[in-house]
C-alpha cells in the first residue's frame, strides 16, 4: 500500500482530492473490507522490508533499497498504529455518550 506524499498547496490538495477513489463504497465493499486491505498493505510492506534486510545481511541487495524499504515499513506501521488509536478513542467516546 503506497502512501502518497501531498504538497501543501491548495491546487495540489484539490488535485489529490480529485484522484481519490470514491468508487469503493459503490463496489460493495464495506468498512471492514477497506480496513482489511489497508492492514494487508502494511503487512506486505513489512514483509518486503524483511526480505530486503535478509538479503542485505546475506551479503546481497542494495543498502539504499533496504533503508528505503525499512523507512516505508516504519511509516506504514506508525500510520496503522495512529489509525488504531483513533478508532479506539472514537469507540470509547461513543460508549461514554449518554443515552
């Protein structure tokens, strides 16, 4: 799962918003499926980083590719952790609401 880098200009933000896939909801996928694909993307990114790291330890592979893959995996894991924390916080806020 690639994480796009968006510059902070309004025109770039508008262009990025235009490129968002809004068809996911109409294709019959629900929140659980979207979340599962996102988590699988994080897992795949981590596996790729592990594979490249193992190759580098064995004496093969490019060190630049290893560093880039590990950085990408770290960013994906931090993003997943942040999303998890926000979902848990939202759930707790909903449970605290008076009926």
